[in-house]
C-alpha cells in the first residue's frame, strides 16, 4: 500500500516558468512533510519541510503548500532554472510514533529547458 | 565536516557472491537507514536501526542483512539470495529529536551491478 502518492512522474518546464509537484497522503498521523532534491548519481538532499500547523512555507523560490483537510501538499518552484533539473521526492512521517521513519513518494523527474 | 560516507561508489558482484556496502556517519545520529533506488520505483526501505545492536526489516529486506555494532556504522550485506541486486543503494541517518528540518541526511550512494 503506497501511503504517499506523488504526481506527476515527470515534468518539463521552460526556464522562468513555475514547476508544481503534488503529493497526497493517507495516514492522518503524519505530521512532518519534507521535500528532497536529488541530482543524478547523488544522494537526496533536504530542500524544504513543513508541519501541518501552517498552510504554506516559503524559502527563496521554493514554496510548500499544505492542505490538511484534503491530505495533500505540493511543491512550487518559481522562476524555474535549468539548475533545478533533478528528481524531487516528497515524504511524510509521524513524529509521535514509536519510530521515526519517512515514507517517500516515487519521485518526479523535473527538466527545466533553457 | 559532518556527514555520511558510503563506500565504495561503484561495486560489481558476481553471481552467487555476497558483497558488503559500507556506511559511516559522524553526525552523532541515533537512527540509520538503507534504501534501494530503482528507476521509477522511488526509494524503498531495506532495513533501519534506531539504536545500536537493534535493527528492523523494511519493505524489501529479503536477500539483505545488516548489523549495528557501533553508532557510527551500519553496513549492508547483499547476499546471494537477492536475485536482482543491481540498483543504487542509499544510506541515511537521522535524529529522533530536533527542529522542523531535522529530516534525513543521505550519503552519496553505492551503485551495485551484477556481472
């Protein structure tokens, strides 16, 4: 059972455009939602994260939007650049549980054309 | 600099051979994890450990084994029972306590190929 569903699987955006990646979760105990960025041949790196007590978090060109009632969250990349071309993973965890373990989406391959 | 070191970066395994992937962290993190990454499959959890001398199976543990004798080290052995071991293997670590951005720290990965 996939607990975090991510879409789209791949995305092509022109330079300067907005990239939007969506995730939906099922477990209402989830209370931590990070996004990771992975370049080819490298390990994923934490990009931005949010907790459900806020509906939006912005760091530079990256924004997480969170909708608790719909159990959905999304990553928006404003003014997308070719250097943003990477695979992006959403994830979720329940920090109050007996173990701290992230559940990942399947990833979105973003290509930003110059 | 604190971080996670995975070695080797590339590893070739012959049929029927066991191989061990190394993962060392100097972040003083309690928990460590092993993931397998295949194209289109995302990150699938193999094993994880929250404390020394204890570890738990993840979603795809069959054909793999781990040990956690030291806080800093969490080696993964890919045994001959793993029939399709060719993949990119990622090690990660985390603290159980912390601020909003405590997340996972990943290593740079080991690419294992069966020859």
